[in-house]
């Protein structure tokens, strides 16, 4: 979990350098919610926050089931979805490399 938190912090800082406002519920919610008993509520709250966003940025090629659910919701909402690898390089072929990684899970 510590490695995930660190990566989320790095990705959030990257967004700031690109003049974006990062919204990372997985950094905020664990501070006051119990993942074992309130996970579904936290995921629901994350979707509420997503409704306020113009874009969703997806980082890395390892994606949890919860993230896949959020990506699908973002697609349903017509959000712009941008994909970045671990080196913070944008995957410009509309996430093709990302999708291929997920299909091979």
C-alpha cells in the first residue's frame, strides 16, 4: 500500500505540473474511512467526484478492478480519458497499450 500511495503522490504532482487539479480519492479517503468495511461507499464517493471532472487520467499498466470500474463509468459519462505509463509519458494511441495489458490479466 505504501508503494501505491507514493505512486499516487507522484502522479498527482505530475498533474499539478501540467496545470491540472488532481483528485485522488485513494489518497484522501483512507485517512478517515475503513477500507475493509466502507470500500463500496468509498468507490461510490469516487464516482461522485468523477462527475465533477473534465478528464480522467490513468497512470501505469497495473489497474485494479475498482479502477476498471471507474474507467467504464468515465466512458459512460463521456469523459476524456488520458493514459500515461509509469514514466509519465502519455500513451497517445487512445490507451491501446493499456487495454492490451488489461486483456492479458
